[in-house]
C-alpha cells in the first residue's frame, strides 16, 4: 500500500490555550513495498505521525492517504476497521500488551477482532510461528511464563496474524540486548522482503536505518527536516549535527580513512566485507606504484 502525506499538520488540543502543533506542513510519499526509516529526537513528531497511519488520529490540516483510504480533518474512511486490519503496528515493548491466558489466544485476538474465521486463524498461526522463531509447543502456555524475548515475539506474531500490508515498527528493539536487536531486525527485514510489505521503522539507531531502509525521513520540531536515500542523507554530516543526530559508524569510518590515507571511498551502503575489499584494492594499488 502506498502512503502519502500532503501538507499534513496536527495540533493537539486545538483551539485551547494549551494547543500544540506536533506536525507542521509535512509532505512525503512512500511507494508500496518500500522500507522507510523515520528518525528524530523526542518531540520531533514521530509518534504523532505514526498515529495517522491507522487512523488513530486525523490531520488537523492536509490529507493522509493509505492505499485507497483517505483521512482529512472532516473525513475518515467509511471502514476504519478495515484500514486498521491492513496496517499492523508494533509499538515499543509490545509484550506489555499481552493479556490472554495462552499464547494461541493472544495471537488469535487481532484477526478474531477483524472477523477472520477460526480455521483461517489457525492456519495463519502455523505459518507465523516459524517466521517469528517460536515453536508449537508454546501455544498452550501462558505468555507470562515465557522469557522476555519470547513474549515480544508472541506480541509481534499477534500483529502479523492480521496479515497487514503495511508494517509500522515503533522502536521495535527497545530494551533488547545487541543479539536480540539484530535477530528482531533481521526477522522484520526478511518478512518485508518475502511478503512485499510497506515497512515504516521509527528508530534512534542510525545503524539500523542505514542497513535496512530504502529511504530515510528525518523530522525536527514537527517538520520534515531532510529526506532521501540513506547514502545521500547520512553523508551530510553537518546537516545531521545541526539537529544533534549522529552519523552512522561506517560513514564516520570512511571519513577517518580519507583523512588518514588521503583516499576517498564513496559510501554506497556496502557491507563490511565489501568495504574491506575496496580498501584492500585501493591500498594495494598504492603499494605497487
């Protein structure tokens, strides 16, 4: 599903003395199947933007389109429930939203709420379990008897069981150790590729953004500060530092390499192995001259 924001502003408590503009005239377009990272400090508007994606809020000004669904201040989709079945949101610490007595019931809750029949739900559960790294032996256990990592995977499975076309990830690795962070992000990225999902990732991790995203959107004080391909955005170190954002480690490394050896290696999202080969070729040529 395509996502388009057209001149979107959102004002909390509009018309009151406590009015606060959380989004300010934001426009962007996310084509179907793209992986987009949204970055910005606390208060930049990230959470408010996410709430527009499944109709939790509607813009004070402007227009939001998600596929064929359109949201404006005075108009909402005829079937808002249907939109929400198409947009799966994984919030920070999703395991805090578990509440059923068994893992199976918790995973089934979302699709049941959207009217999916029991046979189809059971089939979906069987498909989702290996994708999220859970075994069938856990289905009849209480989710509260599981480890923290397993609980998070159960919560994620519940979102995926609705078979969303858009997957929204709000800091999905928060609180995990480095290994857990990598496993969760690889899981999401594999699903994104295999299912052709439109994926929106809100993250503070520049490393995740540069590794997984096709496109980056940076917010600052409720407005769109910068957007573009990761290789374009993350090489603009001065612009990033103006809004107190770090440059990804690989870009910092390439800058130091150029300062040390006087040779520039363009950043094009190469892997560590590819980068090592480029360095070896470049320095090897210098030694043979």
